[in-house]
């Protein structure tokens, strides 16, 4: 060579490294990429050692089965990849649909053109602040941050980024929705009004056991053991790809065996007789699903229809309107009032964490407030009333 220097021999397996005309260094090597194939990727740096270090790191990750980005990801592109290959196979359909909607309506329009590896906390914070200023609820903006944070956590595991910018942002706390469950008198009035309804047994299970709507509609006759007087809660009815589908309950805590109380036993036996007559009337139109709660033709009950029946009964009986899910809170509040320990209530309700049960147990009502303050007044002033 003109300067008398011999070209440096490449280290074994380091790939190709050379100096560019602009004085920077460039290297290339074949590694596993995020699309599952081996491609030649390029690394850049100010010195040969810097590029060599990047290539070695990329090859080590490739050898461990960790893919390397073969191109600079745009956030929008990565969110599409995350939805299709990570979120969809590993989450329930309703959860996936919420993620997909959040990505499509908010994250891609607002941040989709940003480089994934250059996404900064300040940029994400500005985006979230703008969503609140635009009139979106704080709760909805929390969902945006949660979905973005989940995707960026995956990007960190794939070693595409080193910082989860979404997790480092701050938002105002979500305003809590104060649930005022029914009193025992209101619950009894509802059950009396619902007594002649075809879905009356479903409301019995919702109120007595605090079951979730999907758990009730997912019950099959195989889940009821009349001999052992046990009801097994292991399945739920959910909409998947637009179809009502019986799927396992979400958590291990959700799988539980509960005693079949006499009131529930009577309701289930009565329903079995009604279903037998319905099967005869439907004839060839009957669709055998094995479910306890069905339409007149044996098909699964649409969860929204159960809520509509509930609302109709409330209006007809002149009862204070609450959500169908609030029957679960009513059951929890009654367990508390009856002195059932939180640990037992957790297992009955199928809560994954005791903190969820305690949150319900620590929400006092006006009656318990009056009782507690009355005891304090009695202790200070005796039985005297002003």
C-alpha cells in the first residue's frame, strides 16, 4: 500500500468492517432478524472498535435467539408487529380488541412516525398531555399509556430499546368510580321481580355467589355435581373473533369449586326442566351446547342480552339502577356485612389478589358509618342523644 501499512486482518466471525469515504466506519454481518430470517445488517460508528463491538453484540444476541432489527423501526410499524405476533396470540380477544383500537385510533396517528429507538419520555409525555387537552378522559389516556408501555416492554425484551419511555411519564390519577351496591332489601326486591323470568336462575347465581356475567353464561351441566352439591367455576363465555366462545377463566384464582346451596340447587333443577321442554319444542332447530343458560334454540346467551333483561326488570320494579356487574359488588358487600373473613370472600369471588377484596371491604356505607360514629358518641356521652 502507498502508506506502507498492511490491511488489518478481520477477527474470526466479526463480519466485514471498513472505513467509509466520510471517515466513519461501517460493518456488516449475517444475524437473525425480527422477521425470523438471517439477513446482512449494517452497523456504523466513529471508530473500527466501536463498529466491531456492535457487530459482536449483534451476533451474540443472534446466537441466543434474540432477533436484531434489520431496519430502523418506526413506532407504528412496531406496534403493528406487536399486535399481530405478540398481543393477539397471548391475550384474550376482548383485550386484544382494546389494544388494537387504542393503537389504531390514538397511538399510530399521534406517535406512529417516530423512530422506535429514538422515542423519548418528553415526546410521549407531550402526546399524553395533548390527549387530555383534546378532551379525552384521564382514564382513556391511562389506557393509551398502558398499551404503549406494554408494547415498549416487549421491545426492551427484544433489545430494540433500552428505556420504556411510556413507563416514565406521569398522569393525573384516574377518578375513582364510587360504586354504591344494592342493600339486602333492594336485592330481595329485584329477585322477587325477576322470579318469573326465564333467566331468573342466572340472577340468583350473580347475587348469591357474586359470579361474573361470563362465568354464569359459561356454566355447563357438567359443572354441576348434584350428588356432591358442588358447582365448578372453570369456564366463561366470551366473544372471540365475533363468535360467542366458551373459554377458560382468566386466572388460577378464578377456577374455584363452590358449594351448591339449596336455593341455587332448586333454581338449577327448575331450569333443567324448562330446558327439557324447550328442547322438545325446538325439535331439529335445537343446537346442543351443553350449556345451562341458552336461548330458546339451545345457543349461548348473548351477554348483552342478559344485561338488557336486568335493566328491564329494574325499570319495571322501580329499583335504583346499577350496572349488572355491580351485583358482584352487592354480593361482596353482603359477605362483609355478614362478617365473612376477607380471605374466604377472596376465594368465593375468585379474586386473584386479596387487595381487590380488601378494597371492597374497606369501602364503608352510610349504615356502617352511622354505626361507627354512634359507638364513638356513646363512648363519650353515654346513651344521651341531642
